[in-house]
C-alpha cells in the first residue's frame, strides 16, 4: 500500500499574533521571536526528507518556509492555502470588533460559519479552496513526502476535514500554535495523525 506523508507547518509568531490583532489575509512579517521559532523548528526537523514544499504567498508563511527548509530550497506558493480574509475586521482586535460591529459580532459568536463579515470571504468558499487544494495535491503526489506552510485557520480546516465528522464540528477542536509541525500519514486514502503541534 502506498504511503504519503503530509507535513503541515504554521508560520511563526507575528506582532499581531502576539497582541491579539486579527490579520487574516493581510500581509504581515514575522517578528524576531517568530524568526527564532521557525529557525528552531528547522533545526529540530533537519534532515527530514520532503519531495515538495508548498507555502501560502503571505510573507509570514513564506519566510517561515525559508527558515525551516533553507534559502536554497524550491518553494511553491499558492493562494489556496492563504489565510481566511476577514474583510473589514482585518487589523482589529476582537474587543474592537465587538464594539464597532456588535450585531454581526454576536451573530458570528453564535453561527460563525454562516455569518457574513463585511467585505470578508464566505467561509464555505474558504473551506472549498483549502480542502480542494490539499486533496488534489495529496492525490497527485502519491507516495511522496509533502510540506505545506500555512496558517492556523487553514490547518484547522484540514485537520477537521480529515479527522472529524465535518469541518463545522471540528474546526475549533484544534489549537494550532505558531511554528509547529503536524504530520499526517496517508495509508492509501486513510489519514493517520502521527504528530500534532510538534515543536
């Protein structure tokens, strides 16, 4: 039976992660601590064989990929694994969102999947692009070792898709930390969670 490995890596810390600011698809860099986290993860998984590396094009993910796998490594960027776009909420703290958008905020707290954030991405479309990309990539790279450097929302969606009844039910069950590696092994089409939040 063909075994395929998928390594999911969340980008290192940014200043916005540190202060609780919602950035989504806004392009922000790693902070110094995030660079140290990424370099440390690279040191711990040094020598791990990968056949292809995919990354969100946002600089916090791409910089993490470079620090983990090396400057000379070929990295394929794809917007399909870019973080959810929060529209008018990007760049705001949750407390500020609750003040400025009280009605929509309450709707989001009770039915986050169906609530439309002004100017934001529809969650079903987000799920479709992320899951469509990971499934197609794994399908076309049977027997290979693949790495994807992405974001918390994307990796939660993937884990919920593979290991829960639905993304809706599983999305918030996974706390994916900065600069951590999660490993999934596919025995044929059966996903097996080998490591989670390794750092």
